[in-house]
C-alpha cells in the first residue's frame, strides 16, 4: 500500500525554503492596539476596591462602586465613552495623587465636578470648561472639565471634600482623539482685592496654550468700569485688568473675564471689595498661624491666597485656628472681616441659636483675642461650597501684635479663607 500524500495549500508569496529544503510559511503577526484605559491604581486604599475601568458610558449606569446613584443624563460627547467608576467615599480622601491610569493613545480626559463642590487646586487653568454637564439620581449635576493628554500615565488629585459636606465624588470619562484640540487656558489673579472708594484695582490676566494651535484670544470683562490692556492676546501672553471705582461705590462685586477665540471660550472670575478702608489682610493658611486638633491647611481655588483652613469640627473637639501677629496701631476696637465658605445644601441663610443644625443656616464661631473670649458669632451659610461669604465683627485689640482664635463647642466652624482688619 502506497503512503498517502498530505497537501497543504500555501498562499502565493508565502513559500520559503529553509536551509534543509523544507517548505515553510512566513506568518505576519500584527499586535492588537493597547487598551485606551488601563493600569488603574488608586491610592485611597480604604475605597480602592470600588474603583474599576468601564466601557460604554450611558444613562442608567451606576455612577459609583459603593453607591446606588445612576446617571440620568450623559452628554452626546461622552455616550459610549470609556470611563472609570470610582468610589463616592473617596471624596474625602486627601492623598495626592488620588488615582493614576495609563492612556494607550492620545485622549481627552473629562472630570465631572459636583456643582456644589469647591474646585480643587489641581483642576487648574489647563482643565477647560467642556460647556456641558452630567446628571445623576438624587438631583446631582456635574460640571464637566476637560484636558487633552498624550499617551502615557494620567494622575488625578483628590477632591478633598469635608465629611459633613453633602456632595458627590467627581466622575471620570475618556474620549480618544486623533489630534489635540486647539485650546487655551485663562486665569486672573489675585482672586480678590479690597480698595477704598475712588481707587483703582489692578489684576493680572494670563493665558496659555493647552493643546493644538489656538488663535488670537479676545478679552472682555463683565463690568463697565473695567479696562483690559491689550484687549486681545496671543495664547501664552498676558494682559492687565484695571477696575476703577467711584467715590460713592461700596460693597463686593464679582468681575468675570471672558477669553474667546474661534475654537473655544473660557472665563475666570475675581472679586473686588470697595469699603471705607483697604485694611490689612491675614491669610488663614499662612505658615505663621497655629492650627489645633484636626484643623488643616488645604487648597482652595476661589480663596484669595489659593488656600484655606478647614476641619474645625467643634462638637467638643480641640479643632481651632489661631491667627498670630495680627497688628493694631493702638488699643481699641477694630472691624475684623472674616472671609469664609460654609455651603448650605438647602440655601437657607436664616440664623438661629445654639446648637445650629444646617436647617438654621448658621455656623457658630467662638472668637478669642489674646486669650480672652469675645463671644460666639454666627457665620451665615453661603449658597454653596464654591461661593465666599463674609462677616464683619468688632473685636478689641491691643497696640502691637495680637492673636485671634476661632473654634466651636457645638456645630462645625466654616472653612476660613482670611481676615481683614480695619480701624
């Protein structure tokens, strides 16, 4: 019996002769493209197991790995996008970075920040407003911020919200891009100023190239007494904002600078207070001040020096903030204006007595000057956690250096930005 021959078809052009004369085929192997999002690492160890990489963002998906909230609205740009389901409890984590992940190719990363939350410092001017929002069950709205990244590692910072704050952790979505968008950043500093009536306040306006090739940026301001020089800039250049006040002006105004080119529009806001005297400002987060208990210095995008002191929780705890080196020219009673944040989810600013649950709309502050109690003062709640409030009280100071301490035996104290001392 003759042996049977086995015939194997080989594609034309794929036949090679090895040194031994045996026919072999050349196989072309094409590697699969890397995943868009991979290598997620969460530094918040207590909640890391609730984080995961997801595909196909859509309405009805569960927002968090540790909560039942679901998306009720997703903008068209993010529908079917890759996204990261994080942990709602991570909103109080302070570790920086909070999480890192790998991008397999260039992409836009979107962070959705609860509109009631204070924008953390790491979400700086390089993160631009996407001009859209997400929504989740429970009436939560997330403002979307966007930044373009090349392939590689991406690090996201902490939200750093207080445990008592009724806000949600930020969301994360990723959309691949073939080319970087033409985008710019815009910032105005300082965040706030105080002048006497008739004076002119000067601010610095800065722009930068975020990605691509943005064109000339036209600048404008929201108040008629403001001038911008120059009125248009090449991204990367700066301008000067001057606001002239009248002798009859008083109070605090928010000034919004808008930058617009043919690709994008961005805004940045500052405040100007016009009073009978500029006063002397003392920042809460200054290194010369003393913090007690759980009080902490932390970043604050809307605060005058870029920082605040929070975590003064009261309820019998030793938490407190003490301003040191507060100067007075002579013994006497001085106006001390406290700038602070105390977001009330109900928007109720009516003040009640002690103790103060949120529905009464106030937070108490026990003020002590040079070791002597000046009484308990009520700080009205602010509409949300990204709006500054201010309260002026009369305090007795001695000539020279003074200490001013704030704490509470009952309700949590507001987050303190600064004080301004005037005669």
